């Protein structure tokens, strides 16, 4: 036993950190801190982290607030860092993602996973989206459809039409802007971070911030006073004026024989004055980068062959 421990102790810190980065799960890493003094000192140096939120807010809670959601769900993690401290109302109010993650010194790659999506959809409706942000929205790709029975003769419901597709788009943009707002403190306080992703377990939506987008966000936070823009719309980042290229197919049969209706692909970009709407090639690159595989990739492939419609929307 002594020889085994001596052999383990001879492992360099760099190799231990490589293992911690492969683990990445914050709850597991917190438990590792109690193994030894060496682990306790090395865990905060982990660069690649994954935070999986497991709890569920009660129905009486404000389920629409992502900030409230994460503050509540991360409480148990915060208690693991300080198991001897008694919870107070002040401590509970400060259990933000930024506060939890401040236990780590050099985060470069972070993924946060929420337990559920944000959209409340009608039965049978499916929406998938991915938004990229800097200081504000850079792009958003949205795919929506309704599931049907395995029958070519299923009755087509034309109700809603364009209105329904626009509602899907706005709902996804609101969800994306709320998630982006939630990440603001994390971005400001971890200046070495190069990639930040917020997803949900249902696979509904993804907010991504790459190195350049993170830099923009930090610079903006140094110029604009906190809350000047975000609080005007209630705990979410303002969505800028955008142009949306929408493609639609009434019904599509996938390879497994399943029919889906109202299949819609929307590529959203901010109005910047030059090359606002992008083009077919840019749309294809974004769409396949987001939904490249499986049934979603099949639907995208069909939709990209269709004519696109350009819509504009003011900032909200």
C-alpha cells in the first residue's frame, strides 16, 4: 500500500490536471478536493469544466426566470465547498453561477447544462435552436416542426401558418437572450475563458460564446453600466434588430417513414448594414453546423433547397 501511494505521489501535477480536465464534472471535482491536500490545491486549476444542474424548481417558484433557476439549483454545490457553514438568506441570495465558479482559478472551457428547455410548446411541436453571442446576438439558427403519424394521408393542419412560425422564432430568441444574460457575470469574472456553452438536457437550445465573442462581452461590460440595457427587458439581453431568412416545407417524410409538418428553418442575423441577411452558402454552413446529423440534418437538407423569405424585426 505504501509503495502504491508513493508511486501515485510521483505523478506530475500536469498529469493529474489532465485527468481532472477529462473528468470536467464540477460535482465530481468538488468531491476530489477532500481526497488530499494535493488534490485540494490542484482542483481549482482545472481548465475544462462541466456543470450539470439536476434539481427542479417547485411549481410555486418563478419558473420563467433562468437566474432564479440556477441560483436555486447550484445551492447544493455551494454547500459542498463550505460544508461547515450554516446557510443564511444572504448566502442563498449570492449562489449565482459566477460565485460558484469563482472557486476555480483558470477556466478556459465551460459548459453548463440546465435540466429542461425554456419553451412551452403545443403538443407535438418540436423546436431546436442554437444562438451565438458576443456582447449581443451574432446569429441564431432555429428548426421547428410538428410530428405526425406514419401516414401520407394524415390531415394537414394549416392553422397558424406564418404566425405560428414567427412565434416559434421569437420564443427561441427570447430564450436565447435570457440565457445570455445569465452568463454575463461568469464572462466578466473569468477573463481567461475561451469557450462558454449553455445547453439543456432536452436538447432544445444552445447558447455559445467563442473567444472573440467573450472578448466583446467583457469590453462591453467595462463601458456600459450593469443593467442599463438588460433590465429594461427583464433579465435578458436585448435582441438587436434582425433579418430572418425563413424556409418552409408543408410536409416532409423522413427516412424512417415518419412524416413531419410545418417544417421551418430560420437563420437569424443582426442588421449590421453590410451583408445583413447573409446568403444561401452562409445559411447552409450555419444550419449544417447546428443540425448536421440525424433527422434534423435530413430536414435541413430538404429545406435548404427551397426558396427563402426575408423578414425583418425591430429590436426587442
